[in-house]
């Protein structure tokens, strides 16, 4: 809730650790769970007739549902990600750093 009250961030960024623990966890979950679910279920839906001809007895509706759930999860991640880019000191601060991959890190003296 501190983000809405302009409180200091609970995690200090350094040049070595650009992502906070929640960002690391969210990107890891995207790469390990949601993206593979989308790829596998999409391939199953795309090659459904060929898989049926090879003797695989699979439900198209089940894989379509799994694919749709994965797509909604990816969309939710995208919307939250886009919103979080507007929470900097200026609305475009984090957007520019997201595009360029560089952000000014305040050094402690």
C-alpha cells in the first residue's frame, strides 16, 4: 500500500539486482508456468486433428479451456505490468527504463 502514499520502497535497487523479489517471482512464474501452458495447449489445439489420427484420445474442449485460462493470466500480467510502469515519479519514468533497459539507481554515500 506504500506505493499509493509515496512511502519509500521496501527494496533498494543496486546495479547488480535490478529486480525486486516480487518482480523476480512474477517473471519466473510467467516463464516456468504460464508461457509453457500457452505453448503446449496451443500446439495441441493447432495439431488436434493430426493427434487424433495418430491415436491420441484427447479432449479439444479441455485444452481450449486451459489455453484460454493461460491467455487470461498472461493478459492480467500485461495489464498489471503496464499499470506499474506509471507509478514512478513521472508517469513515463519506468516506461522509458523498461524500453531502454536502463534506470538511474541512486547511490548511497
